[in-house]
C-alpha cells in the first residue's frame, strides 16, 4: 500500500510539470465527492 501511494505521488508530481494543474483538480474532486477509497486510505494512514 505504501509503495502504491509513493507511485501515485510521483506520477502526480511528473504530471504537474505539464500545463494542467492535476493536484488542484484531484483535490477539488476529493472534496466534492468524498470517495470511499480516499476515506479508507486516510484511515489506514492514521491507524
């Protein structure tokens, strides 16, 4: 799970170099729709 999180963060970092701000759009989507996978990820991190 930890390696998957690192991989996703690296992917987002590489995509951020391009002209489209991926991180901001992803965070807006998470705040608006509150997906279950994000809640589970936060619970695993703080558990």
